[in-house]
């Protein structure tokens, strides 16, 4: 995804697909920001379970079946995030671009390179 606009288009497609899916099932009534944020946290927890007791090396070399399960959990996280952004009328791609610019300022290369410290401790 080298082209930021292509990424935005993909997010728009996912947003529209989630709108159709939700509408067909009359689930909009349940998709409050609170409920979606909680569902997102739950799915993130399910993703984390796959890595919980692995070494860093093991986590980087997942077996194919686990990798496939991780991909689906990641999709769940993404879909809930896209739906939450839609319900709150937030342009997720634009917010991500703004956050990257903020982080570029907070973590200047000359101070942050090779360090995992938070920006206020650099």
C-alpha cells in the first residue's frame, strides 16, 4: 500500500461493505460507539492470545495455521475500527496521516533512532 490514496480507497470500500452488512441485519441499533469500542477491545484481546506465551522469535515465525488465524483476528480488529470511525464520522485514513505527521515531530530521527523510549523521554 504505497499510495496513500489507494489505502483511503480501500478503507472507503471496507466502510461501505460494513454499512451494507450492518444494514441488512438491522444491527445499526447496536453499533453505538461504546459497544463498538468494547467489541474492538475484545477482538484485540483475541489477537493477543495468539502471541501471549511466545518468545519474540516464535512470534515472528508463526506456523501457517496460526498465521491464518491471526490474519482473521486482525481483520476483526480492522473491521470494528472502520465501523467505529464510520459511526463517529471520522476519516480514518486522514486521522492516520495526521498521527504519522505528529509522530514524525515527536520522534525526530536524530533522537529516536534505535530507541524505544516515549517521546517525552528522548
